[in-house]
């Protein structure tokens, strides 16, 4: 019996036997046709198609992006394939509806890889695809369905979209290079990014070692440099990456070694310019480290290839200028270099900026640091250089707007410090600038907190707290607040270091005999090994009239003294030795903020108040230095001119430039004076001014309440209390707090608070008696 003939979608007119084969295609045949069609489509794209040989609940194959090319990506799509006419029966406006089982959907949605479903027309072998996502699925009472768009044909035109799906999904294991970048300094990140395309294996290895060893950066760099002898592929870039990493971690000797090794590697002739440049980088580091013989050796390559690298040419000219005074050759080179050439060389810009700073050309130094930061915004040396110049410009009185420079310097230093802390870099340089700026602002409480280790309630890391300058400034701030015990703790923390004698001298009892004090500061000077320590010791000896002319010659280079510095130290010594007129004449001969401050101090100590006040006005008027107004207030108060001192304090507060602790001190002094005078209206006014500045300060809140109570304004006082709710921080406030609650309402909450206050002030009998008046009331 002949089989019944049926017309099948997609079959042309064929012989009877062939038509039978088309109509009776088995499920296995359909599956193979579908897999073959999808395999062919991905092969045309250059993707590897790997069929799953074992059933795995709904994934037929994996398609790897660029898997058939020389650089497979390792990123895949999971593919489920369906083939046969039944999958094309449920037509929608834009394609076909596919209905599936819940267990398959759960499996697909949980997959770490993107999952696509492909339906294949067995006759045309055309495939249509859709990604399985939560948003694309429609749920029914018992099952689910998804629309497969007719427009999404699986062919080469689909490649961009499929590639995007595969690459957009994060891999199960994060890219080790990407994971390492946040733990690396900016220049190392830049070098590693350049290394990655040409030497992916080297980038992977360096990323692993540098990030893993960032807490022991020196040991890590030394191990890598020792291992570099066995490298061959792309070793120049690898070594340059290590050099950048070492330099930003503060290991300039290792950075120089890395760059020198990189420059010594054999490179193609086309890459000679980069080799010369790396030799120039190493030479610059050698010069900065005052290793001139090594610098000269490194510059031989640069001299042989003049013009190959601007950086190398600058290094040669700078070396010759230092050796034979040929600064004009460097100036000519820079004048002939284009802006594009200079801006492309951050190391060159930083090197030139350092030279400008060393010769006190602050404007030129700042210009060069700014250029480096514009080209490379995250460059550490550029940002710290900017901060250092801004502070120096302010100290020297050449800043047009000192407060702007001061705040900008702090912002730069804090940003760099916080970044460095993240990658375990040498953050003490940046933290030191923050501490020094706060000391210049006389924010003594902040300085102490910044200089104290985190383990003892401060903000400094152990490495930052161990920095000699930070420890010295912390001790100085402690002395300024009259806390010699804390200054001694800074000395204890630096026991057996070169600065311990200096810290002991700072913390010493000021009542000890002069001979002992001078001996202590002489020991501090003899042990000084930094400019900062030497300058402090010279100043203290001068203040005691014990500075010998030979001291300035002996320590002039270490202390980085210029003629103006020598004049200041000599003037201080001269005044202490008893010749005030000569000291005043010296200080007036070379005006500066520092000379003005010292002059005001000497005149004040000598009781020449009017002259001292005139100097303070000149400092403020000429340099915009807040120290002038601060000193003026103290001088006015010391001679009993409190009204004018208060006027000056108001002027100082109005600048908005004082640290919080100084604003608080001035507000308190003004409140205390109104209290002493019994001027309750005036006290109310100054308390409101203080609250506008620091609204949460309980002392100001209670000052306002007391001013109102002393004017018999109980309703206003109660309203003030209800709005501000200032803490009862001292026993002297308890009486007013109790009286207000007795008059306007107690209640259980008030009594509970009273019980808490009784525990807090249990040693104060008067406070306990007042609180008992509330706790004795019957419950309401």
C-alpha cells in the first residue's frame, strides 16, 4: 500500500521516494540539522562552536567569541537549539512564540553565561535567536513563553549584538589585571595598560606580583628585577612598568635600576628612541639621588643619539649645566621644544619643576607642575608639587590670595594621600603637607590628631606617624596648647631615632636653667639630619641668644638657608642677646611675612605695643596673613584694650578663613567678656553669631539661654531650649536645666534624663541636689 502523500512546508516537487524521506524526518535528524546549521553560522563569524556531548538540562553547545581566531576571548554564549516545524507553528506579530518547561527556564536564568535560544527551520536551515532574560519571559498559569523575533536571524549580521552580550557579562573569575589596577599607583597602571596589548602574559604576571606584594613593595620589586634576567619577550616594557611602580612607592634606587635595565635591552632600530628615553629617565633619577657618576654613564646613550628623546636631551643639558654652569644650553633646548613635546613628557616636566623650586622660582615651578597635571590628572608628583609650591608661596608672602592657596594645597595633598593609602604607597609625603598646612593655620588640635597614630585615636598610619617631620609638628602643636605631657609622648614614640633629642628639647620644662635648655638644643642641632629639624634647632638657639655665627655656616646647606633665612635667625639671636634696636633694624630691612611676625613678637615682648600693632596691621594689609590679625588681638588684650580686641576678633571671624578651633576660641572669649560685663543683650547677640557659625555647639546654646534668663525672658529661654536641645555637658548648667523643666513641664522622660545626669555628675553635690528636685516629683 502506497503511503499517503502530504504536502510539507518547505518541500519542493520531488520523486515519491525522496518526498517520503522529507516527510518522515526523525527527531534525531532534525536535531543534527539544527546543530549543523548553528555551527555553520558561528563558524562564519570566526567563533568556536563546542557541542555538549552529555545532556545537561537544556544547553546544547557553547559558542566562544573569536574562538577560531589567533586570539580567542574566553567569553562564551550558552546555546539551546530547537529544530523542526513544530517550533514555527505559534505565530506572533513579530516572530514565533516558544513555550517551555519551568525547570529549563530556572536553569537558563541561573547560568553564569548569557543563554540564547535558537530555532532552526530544517528545510531552509535558517536560525532565529533570542536571549533568555527575565524581562523577555512571559508567564502563564502553568508554564512560560518567549517571543523569538523573525528579524533576529543567526548569521554574520547578528555578530555585533551577540559579541556585546558575551563580553558584557562579567566572567565567573574576575580579570586579574583589572582586579590589580586599584592596588597600583597611577603611573604603573598606565604602563601596565600599555604592556597588556603587546605582552598579555607579562601584564598578567606583573599585575599578580605587584598587587599581591604591594604591602612589601621593595621586596617585590627586588625579586622581579632579579627574575628579569631570564626574560626575553617585551622585557623593556615590563621593566619600565616595574620602574614606574618602584618610583611611586618611593624606591628611587630600584626605579633607576629598572629603567637602566630597560634601556640596556636590545631593541629593534625603530624602538631606539624609547630606549634612549628610558636611559634619560634613569639618569634623571640618578641626578635626583645625587649619583652623578651613574647619571653620566646612563647619559652616554643619550649623547650618542641626540634628538632621539626630549627627556634624554634635557637630562644631558641639566647634567652639563650642573657640572659646568651651562644653563643656557638647557634654556635654548626648552625654548626650541614644542608644547606638544614637553606636555608628552611628565617626567621631564616634574624634573624641570623641581629645579625651578630649588632655585626659588615658585611661579615657574607651579607652571610646570600644572602642565604635568593637565596632561596626566592623576600624576602624584605633579599634585604634591603643586601643594608644596602653594604653601611655600604663602609662607613667603607672594600669594595674592593666601587662603585660596592654603585650601587648594590641602585638597591636593589629601587627595593624593588617600589614593596612596589605597595602594600602600608612601603617603607620608602627602600627609606631611597636610600637617604642615594645619600648623601654619595654627589649627593645633587638628595637627595633634593628624600626627597621632590611628591605634591611639588619631588619623595617621604607622608609617605616617613615624615620619620625623610629622612627629615634630605634632609635638610643636602640643606645646602650643600647653600640653607638654603629650609632646613627651611624641618623643617616646620616636625613641632611639635622630629626632628624639629635638623632641625631648621641645617637651622640656621651660623653668629649667638656661644652660640646660641651650645644651638640649645644641644636642638637637648636632643630631639634625633634615632641613626641618635643623631650622627648628637653629631658631631655638637663636631665641635663647645662643646661636653662633659658625652654626649658620655649618648647617646652612642642610637647613637650606638663603640670605633672608640667615637674617631672621641672626635678628632673633641679636634681640635675645639684648640689642633690640639692631634686631628691629635688621627685620625692617628685608620685609616679609616671617620678618613681620618676628618683629611684632619682639616688639610685643618689649612692651612696645603701638609699634607691634602697627606691624600687625602691615602684615595683614600687605600680605593678607591672618597671623597679623591674630597677633593683634593678643596684643590688644594684653594691654587691656578689650573693646578694640573684640572689634578685631569680629573682623577676623568675618574672613571665614579661620580653622574651627580658632573660631571657637574667639567666640568663647567674646561670650566670656559679655558675661564678665553683665551685658546680657550683647551676650545674646554674640551667642547668636556663634550659633550661626557652629549651630551644634552646646556651649553657645546654653550661653544664649543664660543671656535670656538673665533678662527674665523665660518663655524665650524655653523656646530656645526646645529648638536647640543642647546637651547638659557641665554641672554648672544643671540648675538652669532643672529650673526650666520645673517651670514648663517635667514628665517621665525628663525624670529619666535627670537620673542619667545624676549618674554622670555624682561627684558634684550641688548638681545632685538640683536634680533631686525633679526626681522627687510624683510621676505624671
